[in-house]
C-alpha cells in the first residue's frame, strides 16, 4: 500500500494490532509492506525518536556557545564596572 505522505525513519505501522514493515516507496513516499486484503485496521504512527535526539544536540550546542560568549562579556563588564 502506497501512502501519500513523506517517508521518514520514525514512521511505525500496525495491521490489526501487529507490527508491519514501513518502507520508502516512489523515492519519497511511505509504503506499508504486505498488507493483506482481509486486513481490518491499519494504523500509522510517527514516533519522533530522532527529533528528541536532535533537541538534545541543540541544547548541548547552546551550552557550548554560552561557554564561549558569557565569560568574555562577564569579564568586560567587570573591568568597566
């Protein structure tokens, strides 16, 4: 079954409550493999696991940047103050 939705690594699918394989189809779309004709219910879920990892990286980057910016600003204010 080809679905008109962008494929992303974090897509999960179930068919009648059982996990189904999600693949990339037509270069960028979502495909659920081996969907039987008698399937009663198919569900898609986007579990943003990698986005959470990205947020952790962003916070770490901000902490490092603050480490480079805050000490010189603090020192400059201390000297002029």
